[in-house]
C-alpha cells in the first residue's frame, strides 16, 4: 500500500493539466470522489473536476504535509495553494484540508473524500460574504472575545 500512497502523493504534488491522464492509473474506474462542492463517480468525472480547477484557478498546487497509512486506507493532510483568475491573479490563497482514501487490491483509489472548512478557508476571504461569515462565526462562538 505504501507504493500506492507514494504514487498518489507524487501525482497530486506535481499535478498539471498534462498529467491528468495519470488519474486513470491511480483511481479505480468506478472510484467515488467527494469534496465540499462535488460528488462524482468514475475517473472521467474526477478528471472533470481537476480540468475545471485548472480553468478557474491560476497556479493551483497541492502540498502534502502529513500521511497516515493503515491497511487499505490513507489519510493525507494537505495545503492547496492557488490564485483566482477572475479576482486578483497574483494573490495566493491557501486552503488547509485532508483527504481520506480507500484503495483496492491493485492499489487504486476507490473512495476519495476531501475534508475542509469551506466557510473558514474560502467564504470568509470573499469581500462581502466574508463580512457575513466572520459575523456569524463571532455570533455563534461560545468563547469570550
């Protein structure tokens, strides 16, 4: 399983539009993928998510910061760094999250679930929505400010 995890980490840390075909090597044909915005089945649909990422974002890249591997499962902590083409293309953003992965007997990913807080990591950074999200966080917090 260690080789399969190394392969997926290598893919994500070096992901470019030219390397999207490698998803077919790393993922089972009927793999399930879920993140806060998408839930899809199959390598073609997973590839579509990453094609859209490269269309919408400038210089997207993943940095894997931690790995836990046990049996047929892996948990990867990561930073996703990117610039948004439509806003300020030179302002880098960073989303911190984690992926839970399950592998089949051939070392291909069968289940990929990304966990990250869209409110904290993305919405709070948007101009108008950010004001509302920060206000909601302060209002709902039990800690004294």
